[in-house]
C-alpha cells in the first residue's frame, strides 16, 4: 500500500479522459472518483445527491471505494460527507485493505477518528493478515525519522 497507488489511480483517470475526447473536462468534472481523489467536497456532495452509490469500487486494479480513496489521501471533509451518505467503512479493496487501514498507514488521525466513530472495525485483516494497527506500525515512521536526522534534519 504505497502512496504511488494514488498516482496509478490518477493515471487511470487521465487515460479514461483521453478515451472520451469529446467530453474533455466535463468527464473529469463528472467523474466521482476523480473528484474524491481531488478532495472536492462540494462536487462530491453534488454527485451523491444525484444518487451515486458511495460503496461502488472504482474500476481499476485496486478496486478501491470512494471512502478508501478519500481516507488514503487524508481528505477528512470528503470522508465525512461519504459517511453521511452511508459509505461502508468496512469494505475491502482487492488486496483486503480497508479505509481505516489506509488512513492509519498514511497517518491521518482525523480520518481514523471519523472512520472509527462510523463503525469501522479496527480488527479486520487484509489478505496479508494486517490490521489497521499493524499498518501504522509498518509505515516505517521511525525509520524515516532516523534517516532524516542522520542526514542533519532538525526538529
């Protein structure tokens, strides 16, 4: 679960835009997953009001739901809106990751709090057997801090 997965998602979205040249910017404007990834809370809310199901995963390799995308990117306002529209915090991606695991791994405490308050199960396991807690322990935060300090970084 690397941050580069968002880059992959954005590439797929851009490729999708190239597939529909007659639609151009309108395609991105109307693409729910693109708006979620961008953190455009007002546009996400507008699309949800039209009846968009917040639990349908995007049609890419990772099969992440909008809630997973917003959680991974730390878009807490979008997470809040998605949860208001009954996004399920316990759905899993293709490899078994949940929105909570993604928020924990990327260290977004406000998103973690929203998800837990909405009933996210902190003990669900990914295909690799990881939980949200083990994901944050694997985020190598301490390793990165050590590397930065060893090269002269100061607090």
